[in-house]
């Protein structure tokens, strides 16, 4: 049974989150996990690749015949996040990627 979506943007978010939360996934695995048709997931993944949100990282090894599945990874450096901590006399800031890895933590201002 294929789940229908009232808002297609939800599927973009769900697929992005699914790829982010797993080390690497194929389109078929994503379709199965989200109970969506493979063609729908394929179209969304193609758009996410063109927008550089996800990227292909290799192929899934198969024991059976057929074309190997391409694996997808989340591009955690697609955007950066500035986090600011305020104290009564100090300000701290850090820049992280989208999965929380610290890229820069060098900013300290004393007031």
C-alpha cells in the first residue's frame, strides 16, 4: 500500500531525514522504509541530488544478478548553522554543519 501525501514537501523532508539518519541508503530501501513507490522516491531523490542536499556515494554490493543500487549520503555541509550562547558578560559562538559537527568554535567576546 502506497501512502498518499497531501503536501509533497513532507516527502522531501522525510527522504532527506531518512538519508541523514542512515549511513548510506539506496532509493529502493528509502521507498520501502517510507512506504512510497520507487518512482516517486526516485524523482524526489533526483531533485535532492540536483539541489546538493544528498549525493551518490557508491554502489551496493549484490549477490544476485541485476543492476547494483546506487547508495546515497546526506550532504551535511549543504548549510552551516551559527549557534550563539549568551551569558551575562560573555558571548560564545560556534559554526556547525547540519549534523552538529563543529566547524569553528573560536568566537568569544567579553563584555
